[in-house]
């Protein structure tokens, strides 16, 4: 039999590479914009869709799912073909995968900017897009397993294992976290409520980091680092152990995002312990990467690609050490809700993902265009610029986070809080400025890369179908000499695919399970009542404008927080919160106890011009809430959905909901009149006020006897 | 916290899946030789002549 | 011109990287040391496989020794072929070859591109660790022989030995790995679901707690019934030998833990200790796996069949044909080629036999045999082809019998390891505590008794001891391996540590077995004469002649007339009109002499005695120092199959209290060891050849010396690379340290046990305490063993 000749599909790789670059730039621009808005609220141009709360999800989604996402696919489509010595399973699927993914990204950007969001961080996309994502993921899966199936190399290189893990786990996470009940085409409510929603969300959130930003990139590292350094990985056995250990531990680290929250103690400790355990495998991977370059540092000195990789891996090491530290309760008590978190994630994003992606781009583009990199010098410049960017970004953020946390916790001798919240913010504005500068510099580096790569591409010519040849995979004769094994082994990838699909199916079945969850939402605090229709609408506006991105709704049981915001939050308070709005960052103060704290008029003016109420505030104006009308048409549907989720509205309430809504609205607008504020009862601001005045107030009506 | 049950089912089934994969890979002798695979990926098969128009057409 | 080159700076052979300044063969600006290397290069170059030379530099192995064209003709024999082929269907054949030459990534690349050379080859996969290549080819128009010859042509001559015949591939037993995997999976998830148990859970979520407990129960079942079987088996085995080994108490503890946990969960009284149980099992398995990591590329179990060729040439009515060894019958006539092994005892019927028995007897000099003399199996013919008439079948031959005699040595059990003894005391103490606790509670509060007893047994199982033992052993083994000292298994560490006598073989162990150490005494030799000497000596294949050739350091092509070789005496010939004699005293001086010393060669030109060369086996570097040093610490003995030529030197070196024995045949060596053992000595025997095989097996520890790791060594407990022999003492020390480390780690873990017992005897051992103690002790043991053994290793100056 002749060796088989076949062609690697570089077209798809090229497409994904281009997409990576494009979305990278877009995502980072969005990031830069909001970074500026933090100290220059006017930078939102007074438009809803350019305001922080709308752009921030665009930034995170663009960077994670568009930039890194396409980066993953670029790396996988390139390396998988070569590791399997086979063309991708199906060109059609490759095309579908590529184009639909880009479509999803565009859809995501549009919907997020127009305020269609589920209000769950990193899972903001609405249900139609969620479904689209699931489908593309299946396409990707078929394409990947198909390729593995028809491979011409018997051994599955460790990188492939990382890819498989990524696929399976992300599928599960996405499905489980995306249970939501559609209200309209672009509106849905999370199936889970309050604490439960929080747990699922951060179980997802953490593993999104683990299996979308880490495992695939580790796989990519295990392929491209040895290639770039032209030397085998330091210890292949270590890489294998690294993989299996990571797989079995990662999945449970999620709850550490909820330390000190209303989440049960044991669940919190669980998150902590597993996070700590994670250090071992993570560092195993990092050291394996760095040791691969031992004795090749001279290479590193002149090769920008290796430079990028070294910094990337180092950042991975830092992030994976810092993560577990942050999940220690006492550390978390300080860092959580501050900019420390922002610094932490950007070490990962800018350093690990960003730099590794750049390295791979620099490596792949010349390869598939069979030419040389246009300018090594520019690449090296990019490297230094980028590194400076990262430093200028991270250092001030760590600093800001730490200082602010310290200020929050300071009391005077008289035992009253030393600083108003606003003071702690204005104090760190300079760091915000430096941060945006760092971001800008990093972005400049990216533009240098774009120029460099464009030049490179011009100088070369794409080998859309790169010829290669390899003998077909001969039957494996099992070591025990049993013949039937090898058939079985050859079928194995199919079986794995099947199992994975079964797994997805299990995920689907779980869709039924939530119904029984509802019973666990029976109010544990009698005084906690469902939201009125108006408040519900207000809450949806709160979500739409992305308020949760700057304001938490979770008072942790610390002296300072109780003193500053009021009684600490109880799990029972959130049973009607679909989705939960605990937030993860306090750019503004916590709102868990905002209800009844200020008069309606205060909120009205504050929304119109925040600085008028709290001078020096960095919150943008939400003037449009005063003009836009509440979408009352949606009220009945929303009420029905909530009933399905077990919120005890009386039967048929959806029909009279709007009546109640108007009644409450009129009351508020009348109340505003007293303060000489004339506004229609049907304006969004009214709903907003209604909601804010309600948040966290139920517990106050609690008869003293029940208070514990 | 009954949601934890979902998470458990999901996580454990995934873990179980990977356990199966692990056992398969050992039994398949994937890790018999821990030196060759790492070296093998470094070999660049030298560029062959690109596909002819005909093959090109066949591909796309 | 020759001169000029020899003086020139060393030139590396492009193929094998050897210094080829002596004679350079050049093609296309590439220089080669020999036509062999050049040929390989040309083949690769014609097939565009020259990346071979770029992936790594001078990747080849020297091709000076030519391989007979028809060497692999025997592979055409259906029977032989069938015995080698692993699997065959209509069009495909699967076969696996052992290629000792595999050593670098170039080898890997070239061998896996075999199909570019031979289109019939469908795939070739290299197992780098085993230095094997698995080849699948279509046998329609290709044959096993062709494959072997193709490999040979590119410098990878397959090593085929008698014991490859019908050999099943070694069955790799990975059951331990599976068990480990399962245990790990269950442990992780059980731990996960034990958290509510540890940190308490709100009253309204009790049902959840119960769910978790049952989930844990389910998950612990595979651990108990599958993963833990590892320990059940070994415990059961030892019990059958009326012996209580360390696994017995562990099994007891595991069972008690499981039983009690089961009870607690089912009765709803508690969460049980499933997490601790599965954790312990997991860690102990990990230790076992680490300790059992064997060196797949080595074999400690070779028998004579690995030295014998798979087939030899038989002459039947003037037809030569390959014949497999078992089929050799009495009175067959065998054709033995140069460098070929004599498979069966026989009578020399044709040709000059020049047989190198060094491997069998340890004599470093080939013996000359005249026609009609008996030649014994195991010898290697040097020089021209010979024919022998078989007088004993292979199975009856000298070598075979010699070997089979050794089979009767008792195989060693590891039951007497101090760990097991220790564990026994430990166990009794634990029982004591348990009973004491029980009696106390009997008077205080009888209901607590079971709680206490079980708790004590759970907390105080000697798993810590097992852990520290396995992990230390594992690490020490790794450390030794890094220093090219490979032990058959962990028990050997202890055997080495307890030994008090070291017995060395001489030839090939202390010495290199080559004659590089020449002294010349007599009249100075002119350059002219040197060249003549060179010319003459290079006519003979005798090692002494070869050595003299080396000594002259000459090259050239002076014609030699009337060359005559008198086996056992010397050689003569006319060079440039001068008549040269080279050989034993009597041969050169034509007068019989009393003291014939095999290792002195006389040299005369035109009947005028010029001088004599005296040869000495060259001792390996630093060996003398090592011997002198180790002599102070151990009782030493040197057994040599060689003549007593070395005695004087060794005496000076080792003093008089050392046994020095010469002209020892294999069974003599075996006897010596036995005698010493009857004097109650614990012996480490260090040897290299088959002639030591018996002794190596009889000794408490047999260490085989090997020039390179994939070279064949006789059955032994350990294999030590020759160049590491000087480190012997340090290596032994590391083995001794093993016990100390284990004890230290154990003592530390006992502290944890005491803490645990403190709670246990009061009957207040909560799962949480157990769950905290378990990983803590396990981890600290890990760190201690790893840290200490590495610390000592480094302090001994080992890699």
C-alpha cells in the first residue's frame, strides 16, 4: 500500500487567525473605552449603547469568546491536523464552524449594546444565542472527533487530550448554566434563583476560566512551545500527569468566588480547598513549559516568539498561584469586590492568553503563507511594548485594589467609618488613569503586530491546502496478542464522541430537574415577598443597564460592611431573584440595602446627574431613563414566566399585573411631584426607583421575633 | 442548595467520562513510550509540491 | 601522504562522528571513516532522507564491521520467519525488531520513514525506551529477510537471538494503574461530598446530607472491592506462607473502616470514614506504583538463549541451509562464520579455529583449536570460517548445562524485609491499645467499646509505614537509576545494604577485557620497522596482533609475502624483503622455553630478536582507588577466569586478606560464593560475563556490569553501567540510607497516629479529624522521604 497523500486545511486556520486579530483589536478598544469612562464618565457620549454598563460585557465577551475563542480554534485547527496527520474531518463543518461563530460574535455585540442581557457575568448572552453556541460547539466537536477518528498517528499527543477536555467540559458548563425560561425573543429569566443561581453561575464562571482560557491554551502551549523551541517538552510524563490531575480537580474550585456570601459554609470551604489543590498541577504545567527552554535561553534571547511564550507561561504561573491565594478566606475578605480582581484576571488575559496568542500568530502566519516574518525587530518591539503595557496595567490595579480595601475597612477612634465610599473611589482615580494608559500601550503593541503580520502576509502566498503524506494507521496489534482489541481501539474515539453526546444529553435531561429545585425556593424569611410588576420591570432595567457590573448586592458579614451598608445579606432574601444580582465588583457602593435609604427624588436626580447628588461621583448619567417608557407590553409574559419558576403570584395575576404596575407608578410620580419633579408615570426612571426602593427592604419588615 | 445535585451529577459524570478515557488510554498503550511522542511532533515533513488545480477543485 | 593525514587535525565521520583521520573516504565534501558509513549516507541521500543528518549531528553508528550478505538468509525459512512474526493476515505482516543502535531523534525519524526506502512497508513505529521498531509490511512482494536487510543497510542491524523465537510480547500489567485511577477518582469525589459533613450543614438541608453520605458509600465500593484488592492479594499470599506481612494489618484496617462507615451511614448515625479509607488506598497505591516503576529497556532475566543466534548454517550434502537451533541434530555439520557463536559442542572438522571464550570462561585470549579438537558451545569464532561436527545437541551442550545448573538457585522472597517485622510489632502494640481502650470503656460505658476499638484500628493502621517505605524505595530507585545503577526491585536495596562481602569478577569487570595496556621493552623500533610490524600484525585477527597494530599507530599498505599464522604460537611473513616473526618466545627464538607467559609477545626481524611486548588487561579508570577504598570497609574477593598474570599487581593493591583466585571456571565461581555463604557472609557478586552467571544468581545480590545499557548482561539483581563502577561505594551507601529514611518518616507519621489515638481511645474520633490527619501524615511522609533521600544522595555526590 502506498503512503497516503493528503492536504492540511490552512484556509480555515487563516480565517480564524484573521478573526482572532480583528476581534482582539475590537475587544481591547472596548476595554480601553470603558477604562477611560471610569474616570471620565462623559466618555460615554451620553449614549446608552456606549455606556459602561453596556460596553463592559461587550469587552469581556469579545476578549474571551471572540479573541481567545478564535485563538483557540486557530491553534486547534492548525495543531490537531498535524498531530493527527490528517485533514480536518469536514471542510463544510470547518466553514460552518468559522462563519457561525463570527455571526454569534456579531449578534452578541449587537444584543449586548442594545441591553439584551441575562445579567449573569460571562454568560450575558440571551437564549437564542446560547442555543446557537451549543450548535456550533457540537459542530466543532464532530469536526474534532472526526479528525481524531481518521488520524494517521496512533498516539494522541497530550495537546489533543487538553482539546478533548475543553470540548466536553465547556459543553456541560454552558448547558447547565444556561437553563433559562424565555420571556420573549430576546429576554429570559435564569431558571435558578438567588443563592442557587449564584452557585451555578460561579461554578460556570470559574470553569469558563479553567476550560476556555486555560486547558485549550495549555494544549496549544504543549504543541507550539516545543515547535518554536525545536526541542521536545521537558518531561512528557509530567505533561500527562499535569493533564489528568488538572481535569480531576479544576471542576470544583468554582465556589471560591462566593466566599463570605450567603452561600453555605461547607460549599465555600470546598471551593477554597480545591482551589489550593490546583496549585500543584498548574505549576507542574508552568515548570514543564519553562524547563523545556532550559539550555535554550540563547534562543530565547533572539527569538521574539519564545520571548512571548516565556512571559505568557510566567503569567500563567503567577495567575495560578494568585488564584488559590485569593480563594483563602482572609485574603478574599480584603481583595474581593476591589480592583485586585481586575488586576488578577488581566494578568491572565493580557499575559497568558494575549501573549501566547501573539506568539502563535507570529509562528503560524509565516508558516501557512510559506514566507518569513516581515520583521523580527518589530515583533521584539511589540514584545517590549506589550510587557510594559501589562506592568502599567497590573501594578496600579493591584495597588488600587489594596488601598481601597484598606480604606473601606478603616474606622475612627469613635468607631465610625473613616471614609465615605466616594472618597475611596476618588482616591484611586489616578491609578485608573495609569491603568488605561497601560491598556493603551498594550493596544499599540497589538497594532504593531497587525502591521508586521500584514506585511508578512503580503510578502507570502497562502498555501490553502498544504500537501503532506503519511502511511495510514496500521491496525494496532494488542500487546496481549488478542486480535479483536485493535478494532475496538480504532472505534474508541467514536465511543468517546458518543459518550460525550450522551453527556450533553444528560445535561438536557437535567433541564427537567430544576422543576424540583423550585420547591427549595420556598421563602425561608416570611417577610420576603415577590417583586411587584413595576419593581420587576425596574429590575430588568437595572439588569439591562448593567448596574450589577459596578454595584454589588451582597453585604458580607464584616463590621465595616454592616456599618456602611446595613445588615448583612441572608440567603433567604434572594429566593425571587432570577437572576441573582450579587455582582463581583464595587466600583460603586453596594446596593443590597439601598431600599428606603434615600427619597425617590434623590434617585431621580442621581440618575439624571449623579454628580449633583454625590459630587465627584464617577457614575455616568442615565438621562434616557427619564424619557424612555416602560415596556408594559411585556409585563404579563414576565409574570407568567416567574410563576413557572415558582414565584407565588396569584393565578391569573399576569392579567392585572399592568394595572398594579400603573397604580404603583402613579404613586411614585405623585411622590416625585412633591419634590417639584414632573415626570410621566410610564417612564423607566419610575420603575427603576420602585426597584431600588425595594431592594433589601423586605427583611426590615420582619417581626423582631424572627430576626436572628 | 439542591442545585448542588445538578452540579454533582454533571461534574461526576464528566469526571467518570475522563476516568474511562484514562483507563482506555492506559490500556491502549498510549503511554508505553514516553520519549518518542514528544520528539515525533518536532519532525516537519518537508514541503511537498502544492495540489494541482484538479486536486484543488476536488478539495473545495 | 598517509602520514600527512594521520598528523592532520581529527576529522569526524559525517555519519558516525568517529575520528577518521587515519583514513578518510570522501564524497561530496563529506568525509567518512569507512566505506560502510559512506554507503549508508549514499542510500539516504538517494532517497532524500538527509534530514537524518540535520536532526542531530553524526547520528549514525560506526559501520566498520561489515555484515555478511547472506547473514539474514535464514529469515527466508518459513519456520523461522513464523516464529518471529507477531501477526499476519492475507496481505500484511506485523513484526518487531530489537535495534540496539537506536539512540537519538534522528534514529526515530529515519526508522519511521522506512516506507520511503521500502514502499512495501506500511508503517514503522519506534518504541524509543525499548529500542524496538514495530514494522507492518505487505508480504506480497517483500519478505522478512528484505526488511532485516533494509534495516541493516541503513545501519540498524536487527539483533535476533534464539530467545526471540515465538516470543510473545511482554504483557504489560497496568492493573495497578487502573486501580490507582479508580481510587483517585473516587477519593476526589468522596472528599468533595464529605465537606458538608466536615463543616456542618443547615438543619433544613439534612436530606442533602443523607444523599451525600449514600453517594460516598456508593463511590467507596469500587475502592474497597477493586482498588484495595492489591493489598488483599499480597496479604493473603503472605498468610499462606504463615507470615504476617505489612499488608495484613492494613487490610484489617481497611475492612474495619469500611465496615464501620457502612454501619454509620446505614444506621444514620454518622458519615463514616469513606474519605480517609479511599485516601489511604489511593496514596498507598501511588507509593506502590512509584516503587514498581521498572526499567522497561533493561532485562534482568536473560538466559543463554539471548546469546545464541536464532539459526546457524548447516551443511548437508554440500548444500548450506539455515537451521534453527533446536533442530540441530547429532553429527550435523555446521558452518560457523567469523564472529559467530558456536551453538553446540562439536569437533572441528575444517578450518583454523580461533575461539574467544571470554564470555563463557572469562579467559580474555582466544584459544586456537586444531582440526579434530573439541570446541565448546558459547565460544565465538574469530577469523576464517570453520566447520564443526555436532557431538552434543544444544540442550546438552556445555554452556546450556552450565546455565541449567544455575536454575536451581532459590529465588529470593522479600518477606524478611525489616518493614514487615516492624509492622508486626506495630500491629501488636495497636492491638494492645485497642484492648486497653476497650477494657477501660467496658467499665465506663460499654456501648462505646466498638466505637473505640474500630477507631483505634482505623487510625493506627501501619499504612504510614507502608507509605514511607514505598515512597522512599521509589525515590532511591529513581536516584540510583539516574546514576545508571538499575535494581531489579525495591528489595534489592535492602539486600545491598545488608551485604558484608563483595566479590568481583576480573576480566570485563575490573578490567576492560581489551589489551590497550602494552609495554614494549627492547631495542628501539624505527619508523620503517614499525610500518613493517604494522603490515604483518594487521594480517592477523588475533587480539594481541590487533593490539600491536594499535600500538604502532601506523597506516599504510606494505605488501606481506609468505604470511603464515601458527595458531597459539604466532605469525610470520616477508615485508620489504625482511623476515618478521611475532609470537611466543619459543616461536620467535626457536628454542623451547620453560616460562611461557601468554601475555608476552616477542618480535624479531631477520631472526634478530628486537624486543618483547608485554600486555596487561587495562583496568577501568579509578578502579584501583575504588578497590583500595572499599577494601577497608568490606571483605573483598576477586575471581578471574584468566591466568594468574595479574596476581602480583592485585596483591599490592588489595593486600593479603583478600581472596584472589584465577583460572576459575563458572562452576568454581559458583562454589566460592556458596562456600562464603555457608560462612554466613552476605555477598554482593559483581560480574559481567556468562561465566559469572551462576555466581551472580547464587550471591545475595548479583550486580551485572554492562558497557551500555541495552547490551546483554547475565541474569542479575542489578545492572550497573561500567563507567559508574568507581561510584560503587557511594551507591551502596545510598542503599544503606534507605532504611534510615524510612524509619524517620515512620517516626513522624507515628506522631500523627498518636494524635489520632488520643481522640480514638476517647471514642471521639470525628471523620473530620481523620480526614485532616490522613492527608497531613501522607503528605509529610512524602516530603520527608523525598527530601531526605535526595539530600543524602546529593551529599554522596551522586547525580
